[in-house]
């Protein structure tokens, strides 16, 4: 079930951390930029993601650059560090969690074509190399965001925002929720 909450400045940080989260897992596969990771923390906070999993060379708290773009959201998003992305993906799949890698390949399907049921995980790859081949091979599906530009490329933090927004907005529409 997707949770959408209005801005609640009248609750304590402790109360916020006790709130039920969306069963969405964001997995970062060897991201190079700590600034991107900080921005992704903010996005995960905005969508009440269950957990952000930082893998390989991906920056993790404490990190000065990450903190600058995270704007303290790293304090409110459950996260963990793992050495190997492949181990995280296989572990989630063993728990019955479908895993989608976000990458443009010959096998990828449009984000709009895929049906998502929670819980599910999304792998986002290195800014230059993308999601590792081993992870792509074990993913349940490979999804892409349709693009029309010459470069056909988006910043990874932007991609995370688009994917999470799509999932959450579909759930809201299915439940008859409207913008507030």
C-alpha cells in the first residue's frame, strides 16, 4: 500500500520515523557522485521509501558532499550499506521481492508498460557505466523511461524521482486519490 502524507510540521522526528513506509526499496549500484546520493536521499524521504541500499563505491553517511544535497534527509530515510549489489538483489528476491533494474537495453521495457505490486525494489546504476551486467541478468525486469532527446540520458537522481513518482501516482489513481 502506498502512503502519501501531507507535510506535517507538527509531529516530532521520532513520530515521523514510526510512520508506516511504502514497501519500495531503492538500490544504488556503485554511484560515483555523493551529490547524487544526497539528492536521492531527499527523494526517498519524499516518497516514504522503505529502505535505501547503498552498494559498492556509493557514498554513504557520514559524507560532507552527501549531507549538503540530502539536507538532513539521511536522518529520516532507513538505509544500509552493502559491498555487493548482486548480493542485495538476490537477497531481496529470496524474500519474494521483485527487483527491477532501471537501464536502457535491448531487453528493457517502458516504465509505463510494467505492472508493479509491492513490495518491489529498483536498482539504479553508476552514472557512466549503468547497472552492472550481473545485476541486469538476475533482475526480474529491466525498465526504462521513454526519452525523445538526442542523448537519451537522464541524471540518476532525476531517474529515481521519475520512477518513484510513477509508482506512487499509479497507486493513488488506483485508490481514487486526487492531488491535495
